[in-house]
C-alpha cells in the first residue's frame, strides 16, 4: 500500500521521473508490453489494457506512439490521474519534441443556460476554438428542445 502511494505521489508531483525518447517508447508495441505518450508523459499501459472501457484495441492502435491528439479528443483531462495514475512512468525527453505538437482542444465545463445566447455564439465566437463553438451550439439546441417539450406539456404558461 505505501509503496503504491509513494509511486502515485511521485508521479503527481512530477519529481524524479525517468526520461525516455520516442524511439525508446516505439519499442513497446505489444499486448504484453505497451507504452504510449500522452501530453509529453510516457505511460506503461500494459496492465490497464484489460480494464480500458473502449477495449484493448483502442490503446494498442497507438502503442509505441504519441496518442495525445486522439486521446484528448475523447477523454477528459483528468482521466489518467483518476483511473490509471500508476501507469505514468516518465516523460518524453532526449531533445525530441512529442510527435503531436498540435495543441489538443481544451475541456469545456458544463455551460449554464444564461451562457448560451446570441452574444456568446456571435460576438465572442472568434475568441473560442471550434470545439467550444460546437459544444455551445449543441447546448443551445438542447435547451430549445427542452423549451419545446416544456411548452407541449403545459409547464410553461
């Protein structure tokens, strides 16, 4: 118990972690030895494969590679620290930049009803990325549907 706690604590604090090159990570592509890179961190996900809700193949497709862009498109930012913190074994270094140098979309918190307005979708649209715009549009559609449903059921006078 204490050893696992210390390893997790060390990873969270970012202290004294090993540094790997992308070439070293690329050697770990098998089901029984699987590493991936996420946000510049090297993860040994071998023991997590069987527990991954999306199945083993989803991870094995990116074995030995930087999966940052694809991972961040479908996972919240805290998923690794919540469900697999012990998989982080180091960072990418050795003078190489991670393969996915493109910044991943930022996670968006729940949008309150008041936030979805013409001003939010129009005037400040150039200040937000496409992912945020998409979420705001979906939220607006959702609230319109809720309004129509409430009106049909007589909940709105």
